[in-house]
C-alpha cells in the first residue's frame, strides 16, 4: 500500500466516529491547502511545525499590534494538519487499538457509601479546597493525563484531563449550547428558591442549554462590542485615579499598604463593575466606609457566595437533602444581591426615561439593554451575574498581578519603560490608542494567568458519549481542564517554569499551545465580561506603574484557592513615588 493510501486510511481510522462526509472534507482540505511532502511509514510529519506568529492574532483590531491574543485559536491551520497526521503529542492511544471502558480509568479508589467524597470532608479528608491546585498536580503526577474522581455524593464524576490536544478536541466538538460544569447551589437558587424572580430568565451563570443561549443572545451584543467597551475607558480611569489616591492615603510610615489591602482592591473592583453594570458610582472608595455600609455588604456577599461554592458542592453537599446553616446563609446572600440590583436598575430606568437620546452611541451598556429589551429583569439579572462573578475574580487576579510586579523588579522595569513611551505625561487622559500599544502590559497579564491561573481550571459536562485518551467516556461526566497544570507543562510551553511575558509577544519562537492556558475559557461559553475585565486591569497597571514603583519587603506569600487562586496573607505592598 502506498504512503498516501496508508496516510488516508490512518485519518479514516482516527475519525471513524465522525460522518463520512466530514472526514472526506478534512482530507480534501489537507490535500488542497498543504502539500504533503514527507509522510513516512511512521505517519509522523517532518514538515509541519507550528510557529507562534502563524497561530496567534493580535488582541487589538489594530493590524500593527504586536501582542498575541485569544483570537489565536482561529488560525490554527497548520496545527490542524499536524493534529490529523501526527500521533506524538496525544494521549497514548492508537485509533486501531481497542477503546478501553470507562471502568478502567485511573484514579483514586472510592470507599463504600462515602465514595470519594470523604477525601474532601474537613478534618478527615486528604484533599483541602485551599490546596486544590496542589491536588490537581498530585493527581497528574500519580495517575497521568486522564484521571477519574468518581462516586461523589450528589454530583457526577469528575474527569481531570491534562492533555491540551484532547482539551482542544472537546472544545472544538461542542455545539451552540455547551454545558459547563454547573454550580448546583446556584441552579437550585435560581430555578427553585427564587423562581418567582428569575422565571424563564435564569441569566448566564450556572445555567445551560437553550435558556442560557436565549439569555446570552439578548445581552452579548452590547457587552462584547468594542465601541461599547471603549465608552468606559474614561469612567474606569476616573475610578482608578480615585483608587490610587486612596492607596496614597492608606500608606504607613514605610509606604506599605495595610494588611487588608486585598479588601481595598475588592472595593476598586466593585466600583468599576458598578459603574459598568449599574450606571452608578457606589461610593466604595470613601475612606470613611463602614463595615455595615452597602458597598462592603455587597463585597462580603459576593465573597461568601463564590468562596463557599466548593464547600457546598464538594465538602458539605448535605444541603441537597436538609436545610443547612451554610445553605441558609448562601440563600440570604443571594437575596441581598437581587434586592440591590433591582434597586439600581429601577433608578437607571427612571434616568433613561428622562434622557434625550439622539443615537444609540449616547447610551450606556445598561441603557442599551433596557432600551432593547422590554423586560427590565434582563438588565437586572445581567448586572447580578456580572457583579457575582466579577468582583472576586478580577480582585484576586489584580492581587496576583500586583504581588508579581512587586516581587519581580526586572519585569516591572520593562513595563515602566513601555508605559513611559506610551504615556510620556502621566496626567494625559487614557485613550484606546494608548491601550492598543500596551504590548508588554498585556503580555505580563497573560503570563500571570498562565503561571498563576486565577481560575485553576475550566471544564465541560459531556452531553454525548466521547472517546478521550483512548477511553470511552459516557455522557453526563464532568470534564475538568486544569489550566494551572497544563499551562505549566513543558510539553506545551517552552521553558514553562520560567516567568517570561515575552513569550506572548510577536517574535517568540518556542512552543505555546493555545489550549494549555485559557483564563477566560473558549468558544460560546467564553467569559462574557472579559473585555471589561481586561480594560479594568490594563488601566490600573497603566496608571499605577507609570507613577509608582512597587516593592514587597515581607515573607513570600503562598498561593491558595478560596474560589480563585491568589496570594494568601497580608498583601502589604510598598508603593514608592517615581
């Protein structure tokens, strides 16, 4: 049999579960677009090496941008060819071998009755939620690239996948309504406890299927439009300027931030999100803000709601059967969110009725949603979801970035030199052109996300039987993609243990698998608020590092998981005027 026939047979065997027409189209596409010049009997390509500059696109729509963005996944033409031909970088599975049954998957053995849930129970369990990043690493070291954590009380099995190529295939096979592993506690709250409020409008967080798609369709256009995001450059800069002034006021006699500086970052984050989602300045940066003030209550409620998800779902799932104190407090916190959002949406609606509108460009994000959708609950639920998942996520990411800058003077100096060129006068108002040229700043943010992934993993719930790493996985299993591990694997990232922001900039020659580190997820369920999150972080780093040098003169902080993965302890960063 000729090499070409063997090659075609190999593709057909590998994609035996796909429709014939689909496989034929793949073969035609390969043969038409890329000449196969060196396919030997071992079926390994000798001519296809994916260069980063071929597979990554600039984040900005500006064609002169030199940084590399999440849009890189759309141009993996060569990588797709390599995926079809080579077998080197996949789990040890040959399509011609027998597919192994689900029962043979490696993983911790469950105990009778308690299954594997006992491993997560306080005091007796061996897995601590705060150390879940280490748990992910331990599972990989002990069991390999695919690990089954089975027999969990009240929830499907968890399937940890540490193979970026397999992760890519799962993402690319998903349809228009992917199922992300849900938060059953939030699902129960929205669909049962407060069905009177949410009804058929459950939002985008903790929701799946057609209800999720319909709601996202109603809000994603204004949320993701570049022009809408640009309208918030000035408001976010105003909030950030006030926050930096507040930081100066908080410094002690050594120029250090207070021990609870992370809570101050939460206040900045909430003030930014409130300005975007509710059209108001909530007053979070008031130096006289009391512990029982509305902004602090919102922060505390958001922290509690998110940071107890893992406890409710894994350590103490008994709320499914009896009303526990933890569950009762969770419900009360969520009710508080609904009350706050409803209040400010009513205010925005009243303001909109008094506003003279000449074009949609005059409208804020919230006003656009209120104008286009007759049901005001859509705007309220959108705001609730943005606040619920945005405050702690962005705050913990910023804590990590500021700590890394303070402990990495060389990288901080490179960032400063770029900022001096982009913004010679630190008092110049920030524009979109300034942000488009923050190549090193954006690369630094991406590198922090790669090495210290704030969200330790993504995932999907399989809604059809799937073959992964040579095992037949039944539908309903929840797959987990631990980006905190895959983003640091030498197999996917060159010199993975080194902190090198330059790897995200044009000209880098090493490996950087586009599915090894995905801080915002991928595809239809990619983070809806990612553009606003990027905007807030970029403006903060621009304004702060342009005028101040950060240092850290205390014992190194360890990273731990609350809901996010971030430095644990007193973030007493030193802030020195340049």
